[in-house]
C-alpha cells in the first residue's frame, strides 16, 4: 500500500455500465428522424408550394379582341354636358377623353339616373379594376 493513500477511502467502482442508456439511444434515434422529416418537409414546401402554376388556357380570353379598352360617356354632376372616359382593362387605367355628345349617353344608358348616381357607378366600376 502507498503511504499517500493511507487516510483516503478507496474509490468506488460504478455499477452503471459505460455508454448510453436505452432511453438516451431511443431519444437520439427519434430526434434524428424528426430532423430528417423536417428537412424533407422544408424542401418540399420550398420547391413545390412556391412553384408557379402551369398556365391554363383561358378560352374566354382567346375569343376576346386584343384591344382591352373601352369608353364610358358620363354626364356631368350638374347636368351640363358630358365627358367621354376611356378605360383600359389590362392596366385598369382611366383617362379623360374630352367632351362627348350627351345624346350618345342618353341612347346607351338605362332610364334616368342622376349625375351623382352616374359618378358613383363610374367610381364603382373603376374600383373593380384597381389592384
């Protein structure tokens, strides 16, 4: 016996086996599986969900003329005169195209609507084209 060891207790040997316990091993396997599943899910979302959809043919637009504009004749709110307003369906822009004959407006419009109602109607139509 060594003289330096004389008053010290002997170190106890551990009864626990070396290495990982079964619970730790199962945790590592499950954690690794969850990590792989998350990686695959992220890959699928990034590559497939955000991918542009295939362009579907639009039969209605194929039959439409290529000129995507039109005009509306609007009676002034005070009832004096009319204006022709041009609109572009493709861009949603509306522009003033100058004075117009009110007879054209009367022939094309439904029965008697006030100037304020025309303005509101035109605004509602215009808002439908804004994005």
